[in-house]
C-alpha cells in the first residue's frame, strides 16, 4: 500500500535519524532470532534420524523404546547411552547451543556457578544452567511481555481518553477523579498481596500490570480529543448527522494516534523494566522461568561470579538503549517542525 505524501516525509525523517533507524533493525533482528529460541538453544535435537525414520524431538515427545532403549519414559538425548543408540543407526542435528533455559549440566567438574568456557560461552548460574540459553529465552519473554502490555494498555488508555475528551462534561470530570485515585494506589504493595493469593504466571502478571498501566496514555489522548472536538470539520460532521462513534474513529482518532505512537516505544521500554524489576524482587514470573531480572538477582547473590551480573546488565542496557533510540527517531519523525524543515532543506 502506497504511503501518502505526509507519511512519506515522516518515513524519510525517521531514516535520517541513523541511530534510531539502525537500532530498529538491530532490535528487530534480535527479536526475530529469539522467537526461534528452541532452534538455537535446546537440549533436544532438531532432527533425529534412526533406522530410516525421521523424528522431530523439538515438536514431539518420543520414548526411549523408539530408539532401542529400555524405558517408556521420554528419551534423554543428552544421555550418552541414548546418543550411542541413535548414532548407531542414524544421526542427530543439534541446535547451536545444546542446552535449554532449564537444562542443568551435571558434568561441570566444579561447583556452580562456573565461569565461561567453550561449553558455556557465558558460564552457568548457581544451579548449573547455561547463562546464554537463559539470556536468549529471557530476551524473548521480556519483549513479548512488554509488547503485549503495551498493546493492551494502549487500547484501554486510548479508548478511555477518547471517550473522556470527546464527550467531556460530568463524564470527563468523574473519570479524571477515578484515574487520580487509581494512580495513587500503592502498586508494589498490591502486587505483593496478589502474589500471595494468585498463582504467578505470565498471563496473570500481564493482567495485573495492565490494570495499573493503562492510564499512561489517557492524558495525552484526552487532550487531543478535547482540542479536536471543536474543529470546524468535526462540527460539520455532527451537523450532517454523522454518529459519534464514526467521528471519534475516523476523524478524531488519527490526530491522537500521532502522540500515541510517539509514546509507545517508551512505554515498551518501561514495561520491560517493570518485568525485570518484579523478577528481581521475586514478584514476577514463576521460579525457574528464564528472566533477566532473576539473572540480575543471581548476580547480586553471587558476587564471586561477576559474569552473571555483567551479562544481565549489558543485555538489559542494550535492549533499553535500542528501544529509547527508536522512540527518539519516531518522535522526530512525527514532529511536524522537523518533518517540514527537513523537507524544506532538501
């Protein structure tokens, strides 16, 4: 679909910000790669060929007996006995890293955490799990959590701000007082209480954080709707009998989306930081989940293993820096002063 002239100018302004443009590319590549984390870091082979048959252990569960073993339990492909059985009549194609985020290496030769070596490029944590594998899975879950939290918070916040700004009056007044009370609630204490009552999980945490995160965009969208509802073309549409819903979505919302899109990268980085902080405090994802915050906590608890804290720090710093750079580029692209000034110069 071809872009109109205004959006083409915005795209060109975005591309001129080289730092933000290349940050978007780097972040997108990292995210796409981590989406296939099971094909990069796993304790199961991608493909196993045995006795003329092809198996896909990543997608399916196979008992030992399929490969000539003795038990009906799931095959442990890292067991030398199972490896020898498969290699006698076939072969296995392994991921680059032969450890998953929860794989415990019992052949470390020393007490965990162990320093980086050729088997564990970033070392192991205090439970003998590969740090690089946990970083890959942790990056994916952090970004997915941030994206979903940003999406749901944006939808609710934009809808609430649009209704308040468009209709105004008593509805706006009561909604603003409710938001002021809601924002004044002690979120951390409520999370501590909920964590003791509700079983922690990805979606439970996402639901709780959405409850308290949707107010971020209400003020911006409300201000845009308050301003736009007095425009001449909005009044003309009302005079012609156009419905309120149509006016809000088709005529007024595009004005508010400029400010909304500008804030979204920063909301995403804030969401990632929130998840990391909760995991660091032990209030986030269930124990054992691949988490950058949990890796930071391990770095604090194991000062004699500095690679744990340094790895978490650099990964989080890289992720947040890329998101902030993208947000700055988006902000400049949607700024009419910079967009039209660059057009005039060119």
